[in-house]
């Protein structure tokens, strides 16, 4: 799993580089043809990792209920320009949640997993499958951020 967590970290580093390259206004922009923004995509990755890995294992997440409610699957941005504190929270959670997952996995705390069928109808039956699948999920959202970047640049 060492390589898997190294890949996870590279994805998050790329997301962070992109997050840091936009103004708060750009992070909140939803171009025509899109249903969400850059900040939502990155924060959604943080939430989804926690839900796939912790919630489906009947373990508490490292996120507030409000943060989860704001960025979970099926939500959309509310249109406000994020504050510096909101952006910093996402920035910090990107790596603290990854660090927790890697440490908790090494400790072996993931003893139980509730079967979960993903949006593409791929079944997750254990923590390893959840971790592996979530890497592809984050890759999809990295692609969305890159598409949003191009759409914002055209304005």
C-alpha cells in the first residue's frame, strides 16, 4: 500500500497546486456548462475519501458534519465567494485526512466495511477496495478542475 499512498499524495499535491493558483472569485466560478466549481471539486474529494473509508467502516470521520453536508455527493456550491479561512480549511484537510488515513490503515483500525455501490456501480466491499477506487475518483475530479481552469481562462 506504500505506493498507493504515494500516488494519493501526488494527486493531492497537484490539487493543492491548482487550489493555490486561483483567486477566491475564480475558485467560486461556475462556468456555463458546469454544475460546480474548483473549490467544490477539491473539497468533495476530501469528503468522499472520508465517507468511502471511514463512514462505510462505521468509524467517525475527521470532518465536521457541516463540511460533509456542504461537499458530499449530490450537493452544489451555494454561490458565495470563499473566505481565506474556508480556503485554508480545505487546504489543511487535504493532507490531514490523507495522513490520518495512512496512519489508521497502518494501525489496522478498518476491521469492518459496509458494502457500498459507487455511482458507476462498482461495488466496494473492504477498505482496500475503497482506497484504490477513491484514487480514480480523485483523478476524475482533478480532470474536472483542469476543465474548469480552461473554461475560466476563456472568460
